[in-house]
C-alpha cells in the first residue's frame, strides 16, 4: 500500500506530476470550449489551432442569446430544474424521514426503500415511450409541466434516499425531546429534524438541480418547440448533419457549464454520498 | 402533581417481550428509581409514560387520566435524556425556553422564566452559547433546566448522569435530589447504577427481563432482597452467593462452607447469600467458623480490606478490617454474622424464609 | 409556573394526523413513483405484445411474441447490442483501472486538497451535451486539437469520431474523460476509510507493499469497487447523449447503442411496439445483471 509507507522523494514527485497531468487533461476541454466561444469563426477554424483567442469577441454569445432563442432555452432549463428540485426535495424529505424513522409492519420499510431505489435504476429510454404517449393524450407534449413530471420521476428516488440517509444520521432523541417538550411528531419534524438536516437538504437540492439541468434524452423526446425546450436540446439542435455552428454551441455549452462549476464547489463535501446514490448521472 | 399507575402493562417489539405484565404505582411526589441491567425493560417502561412507545396491552394512568392514546405533548411530562438531546441549532436560552415557545407563552414572560431557571441551575452566564460550546456538566444542567422550566406532572430521567465523569456525577446526584425535594414533582428515574438508585430513590423498582423483581425502599432492597437476582444485583462488592444444599436447616457446599441455624428448611439446590460486610475474620481455631479457606487475593480499598477466599470452585469475598494482613494461600477462618444470612431456591430464584 | 398546552388531549384531527403520519409522509412520493413506473411498465408490456398501427384509429392487434422474435433476426439490434457491450466493457474497464490507479497514487497527497479534488471531479458533473460538443471540437478532423497533436508528433491524421475504425474508440475516450473522476472519487473515499492497524500489523509481519495491496486493500475496497462498477455499468448500458451528439450512431452504425436504436425505432421508424420489446429486453437484462451482480458481490446490505 503506497499511502501507508514512509514518504519517498521520487514517489512524491511522481504523485505531483500525475496531479498536474490530471489537472491539464481535466481542464483543457473545458478551457477549449470557453476559448472557442470567444473566437471569431475564422479563428475557430484556423490551422494550427489558436491556443489563446487573439481577438476575443462576445459575438457568439450575442448570436445565441439575442438573435437565437438560447435565452429562452436557458430560462426553460432553469424553470424546469427549479420546479423539479422543489417537488423532489419536498416529497423526498417527507418520504425519506418516514423511511428513516417510522416502523412499518413486517419488512415493509425495507421493501419500500428498495423498491424506490430500484425505480431509479430503470433506463429512461424504457419509460419514455409510455410517458410520451400519455402526455400526447393529455395534450401536454411541448409543455414544461410534462418535463417537470418526467424529471421528478427520476429525481424523487434519489432525493428520498439521500434525505433518508441524512435523517438517519440525526439522533432520534432530539425529536423525542421535542415531542415531550410539547411538539407533535410532525412538529418535531418541522422544527427540529428539518432545520438540522439543512446541509443535507441543500446538497440534495443541488444534485437535483444538476441532474435536471443536464438531462437530455427525456427533454429531447417530450419537447419539440422552443416554448419548452431546454438548453441541451437547443445546443443539440445547432449540431446538424450539414453544418455545426461551433461558435454558438461553444457559447451556449460553456454557459450551461457555468452554474455546474459553481455548484460543484458548493457540494464538494457531499459528493461521495451523492454519487453513491447515483445522483450525478441523469 | 400526579401519580403514575401501570396496570398489567405489556410491551412487545415484534415477538420480543420487553415488558411483561407490569403493575406499579408511582406515588405523587415520589422519587422512584427503575433499576436494572441493560435490556431489562426499564427504559421502555419510562418511554411508555412519555408516550414515545405505544403500550401493547394494559393501561397507564397519569393522575386520573388514562394516557394510552394521548400524544406525548398532552401528557405534561418532562424528560431528561441520557444524551441530553439538546437542540444543537439553538442557544442555551432557546433550548431551555423551547417548551414555552411551543406553548406560545408571551416572549417577555418566556425570557423571565428562562432567566429564573437558568439562575437556579447556575447557567445564567451561558445563555447565548450553543450546546457544543458547553462542558458535559453544563449540558446536563441545560437539559435539567429545560425539564423544570414548566413544572410538569412527572419528571422522567433516563440515565441522566451516565455521561458525566465520576466526580461530577456525585455532585450532580446531590443537586438532583435536592431539586426534586424542592420542586415536589413525581419523578421516575432510570439507571443501571445501584449507588444512584440507593442514594436518590424514595423507592426502587429492581427490574430484570421485563419484570419487576422487587419494589421497596433502598433499605428494604438492600437488607431484605426477595429474589436471587436482587440479592446479586444490589451491593458492591456484590453479595456472596454460594451453591449447595440445605438439610434440616443445615447448609453445606462442595467448597466446604457450612452454616446452620436455618430453621428446619430443606432445599435440594439452595443458594446461600451473605454480604461481604457480614462475614468476619475469626481468630485461628475458632469453633464457630463457617469455613476455613486459603486467601486468593487481598485488596485494600482504604476504609476496609477486601479479602477473597477460594472455597472450592467458588470465591468468597470478605470485607475485613483495613488493618487486616494476610498472604496468598494463607488459611483464614471466617464466620457469618448471625441473622444476616439469606437462603434462596436455585429453581424458583425466590427467597426461602426460615 | 405551570404552563398549560390548551385543549386537554388535543383534537381528533391532530390525533388522526399523528397516527397516520408514517403513511401520510410516504404517500406523495409513493403515488408519484407508482404512477410514473407502474403505468409505463404495464403499457410497455401491452405494447410489446401488440402490433400498433401507425393509424391511431385502427385497433391494436395482438402480436404475441412476434416483437420479441424479431430481436433474434434483427441485425441492427445485434449491432446495437454488440456496440453497447463493447462500449461498456472498455469504457468502464478503463475508468476503473485509471480511477483506482490514480486514487492509490494520490491518496496521501490529495486528501487535504479539497479544491484540487473538486476540480478533478468537474467533468462528471458537466452537462453531457456540453461534453459531447467539446470532444466533437477536439476530434474535428480539419482544425481539431487532436490532429494538431498528431501532426506535431509526425503521426498520420485521423477522422476520429468520423472514422469507421476509430469512432467507438473516440466515444470511449470522451466517456473515460467524463467518468474516470467518478471511479477516482469513490476509490479515494474507500481508501480514506481504510483502518490503519491491519497495515501496521502486516508491515510488522513483513508483507511487501504489493502483498498488502492484494491481501488488504483490495478486499477492503471490494464493496465500494462493486458499487462503483454497478452504477457505471448501469449508466453505460443506457448510453445515449454522448453518441447522439458526437457521432449520431455512425459512421456505418459503428457507435449505435441500444438506447439510440430504440430511439430510432420509436421515433424515426414509428414502431412503438417493437421499441417497447427492445426496451423490455434492455430492462430485463439490466435487472437480471444487477440482481446477479448484487448477489454475487453480497451487496444486499
């Protein structure tokens, strides 16, 4: 085991060299999309590539967000992500608390927990066809509520498990003390458990935001017009067989990455718990 | 102020019986201690009074009210938890004032009452701190203050001193006793520490395996144990319990212990019980010796010397004078104090009177 | 100082609410999930067993196992299945080895460097669409960065994602870039939770670093390795976004995954019955695989 041994100079150097290489490999693509979003078309196409934009321009941002409806896509993404997150976190906290604290007859608690987790494992492509047909019947295709409902189905299991695990970490005596002090169980949940689970709530919410913000397949199928299309769909729409609008999609793509990069630093402490419940991938 | 009455109370967890057929009356203003080893059902019994566990069968009354189906908030009890259960996100003042806040007591009255109680438990300088900034003893006081801020019908205390260090525990014990005397509130106190039970209680209920083995004053429990379990559980060092048989009032064990004067009792598998302080070292050649045995070890505790003798397979502890001197394997003759010897039936676990 | 709480034992609604809280709190989530999983499942089974006419006015016809039998002879399906498997094996395998290796190497150097760690984690959180266009840009045959590097190294230029031989490789590289951090993070978390004593005992017993790795580290890490692999495999089996943007499944169907094929069948060929049959196949293999894997790795707890 390397990390149990006494520090050796060479190993240290190798480690730092690896970290440096990993950082370059990790950051270069992100840098590259950012750099290209600020280049004139002619500089994007230059051979050899222009490593640093010589004539920075915001032209593509203007093109995407003013001339083309990327601002609407971004707003749609935001509305859908926030609504999905609200519903998922509220329902997920309630169910997570119930599964963390209450007794159910027989092995029902285990069964229900496992069933909720297993719905998360369904490949989206499997449920999307019936959802498409149902929303078509209800006249809800191309609406934001349809996307929000579909996203909730995929976020709720995760939110429930994540909140369940945070509630289980809280000592149960605190809620019992509140009940003896004069609260109902529900009051103890609202006044004691929920405030104490705030870090967990925040982390769960941010993961839900990220999943919904990034999602592609469901939105691709459920939305056909800009009234409800999200940023990823808008970007994909500018990658056609005949022409790819590099500047525009770089600008939109990099914009889509910005909130994620901010959130990543907020949830870093909760990352392991989040991804082991399968949070990060939509 | 109220009494607490248990009538045929049963508590099952699945198929496990935690409390079976409990009948107990805690009198008004009484300090009752539920004493027993872990898993004996004492905490469950207390939690049923608080309403934190549902009663499987039977009835619980607080005062004249049957409280089986009453939510905890309406039972008007206050509880001190082993872990203190202080709200970590609230200041000391808000922790103490929480029961008042829930009851929508006006702000200024709340503040006044919190101050009053805080002064009483010497926390007045710490009201703005968070629980994590307090020492163990201070946290304990906050938990206590939160319990006494509204005078409830019943205090419930679940091993409240077990997380304190030994010195602080002795000090808090005295404070608790005084406080209960001052407030005159019925108190149910759970502990596995017999010293706490003996020092605090008006009456002690010794529990084992979901059953009350004996209920009585500390003196009764100590001097007149009704079952083998109580005899072995109470006292430190514990009562010597020697297996043997009784024929026509004479006890003999394989290890060579002999005791007569047990009336005309006949018990095939008997247990003779005698406390270490009721065994006396006799001068050599004494005719009244109950056993002559070699010394296994000698421990000076300060006010006395504990001498352990090897009596066959059993060990016998004797509380001897602090000036006792003896070496390993030295033969010692000891005698039991007359009238301080108990006889139990191994089968029924009950005392055999003679 | 006695403070009362108002009504003596509360009202009946409050009592009812408290008594049923465990059901009431669970109900919203359960209702949503039941509606959104049971209904689609039933629909899929019914749809897969029928022939749905493109004309919505015509009734569905019972088709029995026809749609499933088509799976046996449908070459496009076989290609999709093969591509998905190849992608899964190579992508997950590479990510695992890289992630474990990096974690072992960096464990003691990176523990306190939370900021660095977060940067290294970034790729897996980025929108897959943004990742796909970024790599599309890098792979671009004329002005892409990768060919510039090939040129500088004196190697032949390639079409990468557009090349029949290299398309799958290109997709895998992009996926490895995005998801190695996932393996790395989980392995790092596993390493951080290792106890010290067994290593000290092993060192005293004279075990080499290599022996310690095989005898201690790997067995300790086994549960977290299993979870990491399971989560990743379930993701790669449903791969869609990356190929949709990067290659569109081409060239010559070389990167067409099952998800992409289902999408084409359902929306381009307008054959929801057959799409349902393939979907059910994917669902059952995923469930069967994860159940087998969970049992095999004894992960049930």
